[in-house]
C-alpha cells in the first residue's frame, strides 16, 4: 500500500470513488492522488507539479473540482470523489469527453484530465457558460501544447451536448493574433 509510513496499521479510511466505496488501510495523510493512482489503479488524474498549481490531478469532490495532489486522504473520507474514469456511464463517454473529441481539443493529453474535470464542474454551475466564465474556470489549468482555443470551443460544445440540442450555435472562439478575423 502506498501510504504506510509506520509499522502500526492505520484504521481503514472509507473512500467513495466513482460510485464505489473502498476501505483503505493507508495513513490518512497520504494524498488522494497517491491513493487514486497507486492503490485504486485510476490513472486519469496525473501527477504534474505536486503543489496544486497545474491542475493535471484534478478530480471532483462532491461535484467541485479539486487538486488531488495536495489533499490528504482523511480530508475526503466519506465524500464522493469522481475521477476522469467515473465521468461516463455504462461505457458511454460523458458529453464533456465527447465535446473534447469533437473539437480536437487534446494534444499530448497530460492536462486533459484537469480540463475535463474543471469543465464538468463549470457546466454543473453554469449550464450555458460565457467565454469569460470558461476562461475563468480553466485559467489555472496549464496546457503546454497551446490548444486553448480548441479547449474553449470544447466547453461550448459540451454545453450544447449537455443541453441535448445540437442546433444551439457554438460560441466562436476568439481568432488567434495575426490570424483571420
């Protein structure tokens, strides 16, 4: 187990992840990210900076996006944690995942977990977000590949898919500097 720092066995920490309850005999101060990846085999959340700065490790905790690399396991005991793997249902992609595919918003994929999770949380709060709301929700998620325009388009596409109306126009992403207006 990843979190055993002493020879004394810690009492199990109950954790609900993607709708399943787990009793984990790990030290409560081990990070949620370590448990998700090492003990539960969920590789959606990525280790990026380890400081909660880049967003690659984002998960939903009770529907709110949070950085799992800096949250101790005992801080989420009894709360609902949703990872990238838990977004879709019955083998189908979540509409946000589909929107990112539709708009070709992924490049290397390292930031993608955090972007998807933050988008799900945003759309739960604002089903029809403005571009400014999308930018604010994603501003602390780092993408080194530069697909920000496509990511913003994916947020708007996801809003359309979640609304169930493929006829609602997708907000145009701002033109790149020097590109066509």
